[in-house]
């Protein structure tokens, strides 16, 4: 059993998939298993619902990029499982709470990184605006200086050419 067997995972959102294999009547003598689960993923339009996915979403010949990942099944003997569950019943609770706290910590770190990225992008835009404003001020000053020099040269030429010789 794989649950859920289909789903849409939005960016930056975690998604838990549970895989449960029915117990077999006889385990392989070497405890080696050739069973595998195939995970397929592809990019779909944003905010797509699972019910809205077309039937050919996971067909390879439709020209879409389809990523596949195979999960190998490994057996654990029942005696090992019983011993570990008896001796570590509280360990499971601790491991579960540790996992939850780790997930929460990672989500907080991710949110902080996203916030910092947005802040840096905002600062970059502000620096670009200031640079553009300072460049336009410099060219305005340069144009005024050239105009003033032109007026002075024109005035000097007028005085020298207008004087009687």
C-alpha cells in the first residue's frame, strides 16, 4: 500500500508518503528482496489539483520531462523488529518527536533563508535605483558645466571680436 499514491507537491512544502508492504508468508532465505517502488515526478502548472491532472501526465511519449526514482525494498526479520520495538518503545516516541522537531527547525531555517533572500533582493533594487539617480544627477551637472563654459567662451569671443582694432 502506498498512500497517497498520487499528489501535487507545491514548492517549499513537505510531503510525507507512507509505503506499507503486506507481510509475506515466507521470507526469502537470504532476506534479499528484488521488489522496488517506482516514484515518478513531473512539473505541472502551479496550483493544479490532483483531480485536474490529465490521464497522460506520467506517460513518457508525450514529450514531458519525467523523473523516475526507484526505491528498493529491504526486509527486516520479525524477531529483530519485536526486540527493537520492545526495548525501544520509548525510543520510537523520542525518535518521532526528534523527527518532528527537526522538521520544524528545518522549516524555520528555510523560512529565514527565504526572508533573507527577499530582503537582499529588495536591498539590491534600492542600490540600483540610487545608482541610477546618482548617474542622472552627474550628467545633469556635467551638462550645466559644459553650458556655462560655452557661455563664457562665447562672451569672451564676443568681447574680442567686438573691440575696435
